[in-house]
C-alpha cells in the first residue's frame, strides 16, 4: 500500500516538472502535456535534442514511479491480509463476536497465501449477507440481538427541543390572519400576536403535551414573553364537526347538567380539574358562544378559570380559549376571548345560520353541550 | 337608501367603538391582572335591586338548602348553602372526588335562588 503511494507521488512529481519544462518551450505543448494523456511522449520526442527543454530524465522518473505504483498495487492484497499475528487476532475477534468458523475457514484465514485469506474473508462477508445474497454456505448462528434488530425508527430519539428553543423559533404574525380552507379571517388586535399551528404544536411538544390536531395557533399579548412557560395565551382551534344547533341556555340547568355528568367529553380545551361553577354563565348572541368555568385542579386546592368564546360558522366553530388563569384574572380572560371571537369573520356563504343548512355536515352536539361537555 | 347607509355606518362605528373599549379594558386589566374587575355602572342598580330582593332574612332562611347563587359578573354556582354571614355566603359544592366549601363574598352576590 505504502509502495503504491510512494510510486504514485514520484510519478506525479516528475510529471509536473515535465509539464513546467515543456510549458517554457511552448505554452500549447505545456497545456496539452498537462491535459492530454500520453501527450508527454510527443513532447519527449519533439524536444529530445533540446538541452533546455528535453524531458528525458522526467520520463524516466515517471516510468520508475509508475512501476513502483503498479508493483505496490499488485501486492496490496498481501498488505490487506496483514501479518500472521494480525490474522490470528482477527480470528480471535470473530470468535468473541460469536461467529462460528469451520476448521477449514479458520485454517484458510491463518494461511500464508494472501489470496486464500482474501477469498475466505469474501466468503465470510457473503455468509454475513446470508439469505439475501443467496449464499450456498450454511448460515452462521449469531446473537439474538443481531438477528432481531429493533426498528430504526424506534431507536432514533424523537425531536426534543426545549420550551425556550421552541419559543425562540416561533414566528409572530400581526394584523389579519386568514384561513382560506375554513373561510375565516381574524383581525388580530394591535396588542396581540399570533403564532401559527406548527409553532403552537412545537410549543406543546416541548411542554410534553399531546398533539392537538385541531389547533390553528396561539395568540399572545405583546406584554407577555412566549419564552415564559407561565405566561398565558389564547388557544385558537377549529372544531370541524359541522353546523352546531343553537338551544336555549338556562345557566343553572346547564351547570346542574355539567356537574352531574361524570363522564365529561370536552370539545374545547379545559384544565384538568373539577367544575366548581361558571365564572361567567354561557351566553349565545347568535354568532358567538362564550362562557368561563371555575375549576378545582386535580390533587390540588388551586382554583383556576378557563375562558371560552366560540365564533360559530356554517361548517364548525372557531374556538378561542384560555385555560388555567388565576381566578383573579377572570375578567381579563373573558374579555380577551370575547374580543378575539368578535374579531373573527367568516366569509360569505360560510357564516353561521340559525336554521340547519340543507347540505353539509351537522355536528352531533348542540351549543349547550359545548358548555356542559355532554357526551 | 340613505337611512340604510346611515344605519350601516352607525353599526360599524358602534362595533369599532365597542372593540376599542374592550381593548382598552384589556390593557387596564393587564396592568392589574389579579384584581377582580370593577362592576359596571349599570350593574349597581341591579345590585341594589338584588340586595333588596335577597335581604338577609331571605338568604338566611335558605341555609341547609340547595341553592343557585348568581354573581354580579355573570357567574353562577350551585351547592348547599351552609352559612350566610354579613360578609360571605358559604356553599358546599359536591365534586366527583370530594366536597368543597366555597366562599362567595356577599358583595358579589346578585341573587340566591333555591334549586
């Protein structure tokens, strides 16, 4: 291997010197000697008797270098096969890895003939391929882990970034936010910023929360830092279940129903806690349904407020929710979601209608069920 | 036609004004986030009526009963009234895992009705 490299370097050195010498005589010949294979023979003959530009010595040098290189390449197999000590160590390492060798394979690997050694190594490689290469050799038993490798996808860790990193990479949007697919435009108030669904999901993942496929984004007040995990934000979601029927809302009856319901099925985001009461009773003005729930957190004496405002459309509802606000901030919470819901406008033909539309999906729940989380 | 135009303009102006009011209120609340919102002026009349309606004797007579308590901020809570003092009403609210004694400041209460 070394001999091959040395020969190649000698040949290269003399070749470059020859190019320089010919270049001095004629630029064209120099360029042709450099670029055209074996053109140096033309230059050798052309300048044979020119004492300043002949390249006889250089040609000899290149010949010697090439010869050395070819000789080295011819013996590279021997180098690869290594010394007898190397081969002994190799056989030992195969035994340690659990590879079972036949006596003939072991004898061949320790042979002094490099061709035999290389042929045996190639045969072992084929055996390693086993069934896929269709080798005639009997499969060599290997350890169980190798035979049953875990899927690559499982071994690869999921993308985990910190909350601060996720917050720093989020893009803040101002002004009008339009979702053509839903047919809605939200005029985000001047003091608020919106981050889109992918950023919002990244934030949720960073918090270790399950992925919410209904999320459209988060809306946050400019005075709050997204990097602060305690800062509140408005969850913007799209409930794509279809047109939702309106029903009369009797606050006391709704609360009764909600508290008696032991298997709640919330369609909106809620805190993990028991419903104490409505901090703001559900009301529906024909377009926007809003209410606030006071909850006692599970395994805790802490009380929080969840505020919801839903702008209803013909094909579903656009949800604005803040969850886990301190009870003292109920007014801020409710005013914010209500303001945002009023800033959302459905495009013509996609706005909410009182009577069930003739075509299109119809939600399997009513406005009242949204507030009571009835199944 | 002019009337409709004027009405549309009025509606737009009213909507914008209401929206601006909400934004201003949010700013005000952001500066004092943990303080409950001051009741609106219109509520004060309602409070006076509610106070007259739910005088101390009436509420005291409901102790031990299941009641619905409405607050001035549109809130509503249902539970068993366990005590009614001059400062607060105490409700026992039954939750799936436990019962909670919940105190409502008397000044926030708009109405108490038996259930």
